[in-house]
C-alpha cells in the first residue's frame, strides 16, 4: 500500500504534538504552580505542627485542597494562606515571597517566632497582611513599604522592636487599616507619615514605646479616619488644637497613658459630630475642662479624663462643665484623680443612659 502523502501527515503530527503537550501539562503542576508548591513545603518544614494539622493535610501536590490554602480557579495559583488560632510553632520563611499571586496572608495566634522576612515585600498583589498575636521579633522590614496594593496591615501583639520605617506608608495609597499595637516599637511618629494614605480609616499604635510630640499636621490628609489609638506610649508635648479639623468622621480617640501636657484645647472636638469615645486618661494635663468642649459631640458615649498613678498625673481644675448634660448618649464618665471641685451640675441628670461614673479624689458638694 502506498504511503500517505506528506501533506496529509502534517496535520496528524501537529495534532499528536498538541495532545502530548496537553498530557504533559495535566500530569504535573501548571506554570508557576511548582514555585508555589515549593514555597508551601518550605514553610511546612519550619513548623513544629504539634496537632499534625499540616502533616495530615499538606500531602501530595494538589495544594489547592490543603487546609488553609486557597487558589485561583483559572491558574491554580495560591491566592490566600490563612490560619487562625492554629498552633503552628515555627517561623515564616523567605520562600513565601515567591507566592506571586497571594492576596491574603492571614496567620494569627499561631505561635510564630523569628523575624518577618523582607521577601514578603515582593508580594505586589497582597491586599491583606495580618500576622497578629504571634511572637515575631526584630525590626519591621522596610520592604513592606513595597506592598502598594495593601488594604489592611496588622502586626499587633508581637515582639517587634525598632522604629517604624519612615517611608513605610508612602506608597500604600489603598490602605484602610493599620494596627501595630502591642509591640516594643520606639521612636517618633513622623509628621508626613500618613500624607499618601487618604483611604485610611483605622490607626492603632497603642501599647508601644513611641515618643515625641503629636505633630499638628499628622492627620491632615486623613479625611476618612474613623478611629485612632495612640494610648500607652510615651508621647509628650501639647495636644495640637486643630489636629482633627479635617477628620470629621472620627468615632474613637484614645490618647490615654502618655506624657501629654498643657491644657485641653477647646477646639479639639469642634468638628467631631460622630465622636463616640474620647480618652485622655493618665497624662499630665492641666487647666480647666473647656466649658464648650462637648458642644458638637452629640454621639459621645465614653469620656475618660481620669488618672490613677501614684505620682504626677492630670491636674485639671475648675468644675465639671454643665454642657455634659447635653450628651444624652453618654454611658461612661470618668474624671477621677483630678483637682476638680464645686457643685455637680444638675444637668448631668439628663444623661439617662449613664451607667458608670468616677470622680474620686475630687471635691464636690
């Protein structure tokens, strides 16, 4: 029988090569997936995993089905790595920076130790970075400033030290939540820190060792700010009078347990119609409580100007402003260990929701 013409063999050969290519791609990891697999296995190798959660789940090569791992449907690339209150006991590895499609890295209360790998700064798709409640130590890598897609950054409740990198938030234009509370971070908060973070709604730098003054223009660009916590640091100097002039949506202000001094500025709450909580507890403030301080804060529920240190402390004088009676939503009023005295205003009887008050070590009749 005559051989088939060469012109008819061409399509057959092409079809064979196409089927071979498809077979090869289906029998092994897709393009880039081998890198993801290697990164996950490197992470697993550093973990004690006392409950055997990864030992039982992270087997084989189909990592998209592993516990704590999520993948994109089309590319089969790792998009999320998430563990909460899972005792992993180990460290983060540099190879996690190779998960180039990762958008969520959420490992909390997992007993992680060691440093945060600078390689995490390569994760340009990352939107959610949460490593709170671990025992991570040493400095915050400056490379985290490269995470330009980040919406949320939480490194709270660790053992991080050193200063917050000065240009850390310069390129994080989408960031809405920053929590670095409960560490051992030191140094000052630069005045330009939040100049390019106009989407920021939540700041928590509480329970650190931050020092220096609160710069008057620190919040100038934060038109969407809702909550700010700078409590339990060593911030000093006076409270800038117009600090919140451009942040009318603020609901919570906690500057308690610092070394702030001077008078409470009468203008400090002028534009904060949505304010619900305000604490200046345990500082070195002096002078009178401005009589019209709370005139524009109808939503206020919590006020704490009190102090309970053994030496030093708030030295507020004068009487309780009668205008507090207009705060009909107020549930907590603490002004203990000041030097206030005089009559308790009758207007306070209008605060029908008040369930907790404290004005010990002051003189009233």
